[in-house]
């Protein structure tokens, strides 16, 4: 016998997370946030390159191994990893600023038409 209340709470929480994911996907697909849109394109591009080099089971195995080893390695070497991550984020922000100045700011964006909700 499985109690009904925990299952309903789980389903409700799962529903909220799925709706949040769909909302994020809709925001990316609409192109409102150019940074998220470009990140999604880059992520899918990298995934397609990796998918061309490996089959699905190999990728799943690599992901599983990384899922179990990376958090442990981060816990062990957190004091060495955090400064490197901060330096990488600063460099990425500099590169994004250059890209934004030279390319993205020159892309004409038309007005977004909002649909009236009844």
C-alpha cells in the first residue's frame, strides 16, 4: 500500500518543474534573450559534435562516470578550482562583451509583438 499524499506532492512538484522547463524552452525559442539563445545553439552544436564521435551508450557511460567523479573531485580540490572558475568567468564575460560590441549590437531587432491574453 502506497500512501496517496506523498505521491500527489511528488506529482505536483514534478508538474511545476516541467512547466518551468517548458517556459524556459519557450523563452529560448522566441529569441527574447539573445544570450540564452546563443548558449543553447552552442550547447547543441557541441552535443552534435560529440554525438558524431561517439555512440549513445558511450556518451551515457561517460556522463554517468562524470556524474559520480566530478562532485567528489570538486569537494576535494574546491580551494584550487574556485579561483580558476572565477578567472574563466571573467575571461568569458570579456569575450562576450567583445562579441556583443562587434556583432550582436549590429543585429537589427524588430519590435516584439505581444499577443493579447483574454
